[in-house]
C-alpha cells in the first residue's frame, strides 16, 4: 500500500502529467515512529530497527481492523 499517491504535474519539458505512486505506507509509519525514537534511542541502527518494528506492528494492526 502506498501513502500520498498523486498526479504529478511536470513543469519542465516534456510537459504533461504523470502519476507518483507515493511512498510505501510501511516507510511512512516507520518515519513517524522514528520522530519519537530519536529522543529515546542513541544508536542510529537501533532507531531504524525499532522504527520498522513499530511500523510492522501498525501494518499488522491495519489487517486486524473490524468495522
């Protein structure tokens, strides 16, 4: 799943429109988690690893949603 898909208007030749799929939702979740983790964890590899652990949990929880 992608976050922020958009129609991408090109302002330089060749003119026209394109489609930007956006970033992976998992990467978006990891980036949001990392914003807080940098205050709590000192080693960059630990920050990245923990951010993706949180992102994976968020992705899993999305599949468990019941509406």
